[in-house]
C-alpha cells in the first residue's frame, strides 16, 4: 500500500518540477535554470537544435500542414532527425505566451514528460534512438479525415450537378430550372473583428428548413466548427467550405449548405407536411 500511495505523489512531484523549470534562450543557447543544454538556430520557421559544440542534432517546427498540403485546425511539433526521419508530437498543454515559435518549441523540448532536452543535458544516444523510426500519426489521421470530407463533398457536388441545383444572386434555389426554395443571409452581430451571420434555408412555402450560424472570420469557423441544423433536430457538419463573399453567387459556403441538405434528403419544394409532423412530435415530447 505504501508503494501504491507513493507513486502518484512522485509523479506529481516530477511533473511540478519539470514545469517549474525556468527555460529561456540566451545568445542562441537553450538554458534550463541558467544552465546551457543546447544551441538553437532559426531559419524562417524551422529551428536547428545542436549540441553545445555546434553539432546539429535535429530540426524542429510547429506546423498545421500535412504532407498532403492540407491545412488543419490543430498544431503539432514536427521534428526531423539528421537522418531525415520525421517525428510528430502532440504539443504540451501549457507554454509561455510568444509571438514566434522559438519559446513554445524550446518549452516543448524541455518540459514534456520525457524531454529530448532534459536539464541534465543532451543524451545523443537517446536522440539517435528516437529518430530510428518515423511517426507521422498526427498528420496521417488529419489527412484521412480530410480526404474523407473531400470525397463526401465530391459526392454532393455530383448529385447537385445531376439535378442542376443553382442559387441565384437573390437567394432563389432551383433544381432542373424549377424553383424549390430560398436561402437567406442575415447579419446577427459583430465584435469589431468579425461579423456573426446565419444562413436560413426555406422551402417553397418560405418555411424554415435548416439554419447555420457562422463568422466572417475563417479561423473562428475552423475553431468552432460549422454545423447545419434542420427543422427536425438533425445536425450536419459542414467541412472544407468557407464563407467567401456577401454575394451569394460568389460565396463558397451557401451552395455547400444547399448541397448538404439535398444529399441528405432535404430536397425542399413543398415540405410543409413534414415540418408539421416534426412540430407535432416536438410538442408531444
């Protein structure tokens, strides 16, 4: 029992000690509690980590771009060994505020649970062993997800093309040259940096069928996620589509919303009976 109680306390103590370390860069050297442990040299957003004699060990950067050139909403630490092997690591929870990558990179390398740059100094054998096998699991997972989203969008595009789905400059939705509904854009607020907006899709009777809330700032949409909500309580995430223009004919998001609805069975036209049934079911609940 003594050992079981002691272990968590020891782990907390070690964790507290690691995060309590003072890490800074002075004259191109990474220092932990005033002791130099490695050198760091910047070239654009890539940083070369060397031992104190100047021997390059690996490069480091923080990125959100995958090998397939997909830009995603999360960042990770990408390390490349002197042998060309790439390793990706999740970023630690807390780092000091910084306008550049130098501080978060050095803190990730020194304050992780198993740091490549410990306070005791560089262990070159450990670094060489670390770069024996490649690990791109973070970006690979993101690429798989994005390629799946792209395939979904391509399927929706094909269905929309087959049915000649169009949105006019005033928000009239048509299929095969026949009007089936409307899409209405509304500004719901602003905070000085961004506008808050919504699209409401209506059937031919001008009954609301679905709505999506979004921002004029792409980054906010990426962080919060875009979700299309329908009259019957269903939700459909919108992927790989940005709000690009106040003019419907040039916007990227509006047609994706309509295509998403159509592909999921919300074909507009006269949907009054279905909306009435959904309202009755909601009232009974």
